């Protein structure tokens, strides 16, 4: 059989150091040369970079499948290459099976449910800032602890152990595959997460509480209770998303606000602008850069020939900077509206945690601007994620600011 024509890409690899150095430029080049392009990296995959292609593919679950194997374990996953994590429900299922599980997840991530978490979010944002506010200098990346702690407590786990969840799940998307940090997360921290979360599920079966884990245990899927494996799959997905994406968004936003003092002052003077500003930060700093699909059948798609089993990377980050959809797409306009970005994906798999992510981002950026309004970042010492293929952001953001006062009690009191 003759080789199907494929639009060539020169050494494109979204996990490479070259890509990490300038992901915006790499995707801009792809969009201009070949919006649906093929690369031989990681066994070969398509890269969908323009808004129209990503929009169409993300809504066509029949052609672009999110599912792993039906048995759940080792099939092709929604990241390239596959991460050493559990089969994730519901994001790695296709309709119609997907819908029963997503309905259950929606019940605990709806706007009304997330509003009940506002006091929890405020407590952790306040507490993490309290830890550094009196010093006048800090690593602004401390904000990464907030979404991890909120997510862990929301599930009923011990929030004081938030850093281990970050070391496990966030490292898998911010460190290069095969690096020592990545391997430590894979071999040590991920197994710790599984052991801890599975023990938590068992404990909640015996003694339910007012947390999201107990809500999943009470729920029925297609007329039956979920198994421990199904609940673990959902919880690991929520942890994986919760510890990384919001931190990615907020660290990038805070660095940009330092670099653009007039825009920072506008938000300080009018905090009511923050809602629309966060939407623009979501567009330009797309915390989840891209996710993968598997092609289900031979087909022609936007001028290229797809084959059954091909992998496709849907780049939300690239689509969000497509000049065919957004005027001056590389300009951050904190008043841009409407803003039809794809930062949370699109279609049935649109991120279920979008309401929680927005709430945490707004609270974190808002309180930093209120309590540390004059923070100055040492741009020469900031440390970006070495891998920007799945999440973008910063591991370290050294800064100085005028010291302030604590507002609350210690975040994690010493245990007796």
C-alpha cells in the first residue's frame, strides 16, 4: 500500500528543549506552514495547530477518540508519550460510556458546588501568603501550593501533604520524560499517591464524610455503585489536574503583570476587571498546552490523509493564538471580550474543573495584587518548567515586596 501523503514537520517535538525555549514561536511556525502537520517524534503524531482544526477535531469523538483500551490499562492515552498514571475516568472514555461518569463528576464541580468551596480557597490563599508576607522576599511560585492544597482537602485527603501530590502528578508534566525528576515521580511519588488515595477510599467506605470522595462513593453509574478502581481513576485525574493547571496559569500571569506595570495597576485600582482579565490570561497562557487523541479510521481531515491508529495532538495553546480567530493574538488585552478561547478544551471533554480553576486563579491573583502590590520579580533568576509540552509555567519566581501583616492562623498547625 502506498504511503499516505503527510505534511512534513522539521523535528517538531513538544517535549524538546527547543520547544520549551519558545513554544509560542514553535506553534506560530506550524500554523503558518502547515496547520495540520506530521512529526516523527515519539513514534509519530499529527499536530493540529489552527483554531478551525482543533475546534473540529475536539467535537468529533467518532474520528478522534479519547479512549484507552476497553480494559482500561495500557492503551494510548491523552498525552504523548503516555504518562505512567492510571486510566483516567471520564477523560479517557468516549460517548456513550463517558456520559454516565461525567454526570457524576459534574455534580461535584458545578458552579453551585464550587461556590461552597470559596471559604476553603480563601483560607488557603490567605494562609500561603501569610507564610511569606512578613519577610519582604519570597519565591512567588509558592502560589502553586494553593490549588494543590485546595484539591487535596476537597477530596478529603490530608492537605498538609499537598507537596507530595505536586511532586508526583505535576512533575510528570513539567519535567522532561526520562529525567531524574520524572523517574523519581514515576517510581516513588506516584506509587505513594496510589497507596494513599486507595486507603482513603477504603476509609470513606467505612466512614463517609462531607467531601468529594464520599460523594463519588454514594453515586450510581448506570444503576450500580462505582468500584474502588473507578473512584481511584476519577480521584487521580482530579488531583493531576488540580495540582498543575491553575499553578501554571497563575505563575505566568503574575510574571506578565510584573512586566506590564500599567496593566497591573489597572487591576489593583479596579479588582472588578479581574474576571475578564483571567479569561485573557487563560487564552494566552493556556495552562494545558495540548492533549492527544487517537484516530479511529482512515479519513481525510482538512486536506491530509489520516489512518486508523494515528495519534493527533490538539494544541489548545496554538489555537488560542490563531490570528484567524483572535485579533492581535499575541497581545495580552485584559479587556478582550468576547473571548472564545479553548483553554479548557471543547466538546464533551471540556474540562470539568473549569469553575474551580477560575475561582482559584481569581482569588490567588487578586490577593497577591492586594497584599503584595509592589512585588518585583528577579527576571534573571526565574526558572521555567524545563518541559512545556503539557503545562507551561515557572518552578521559581524570586521576588521582593514591601512586607505586610499576617491575617490568619498558621496554615498547617503542628500535629501533636
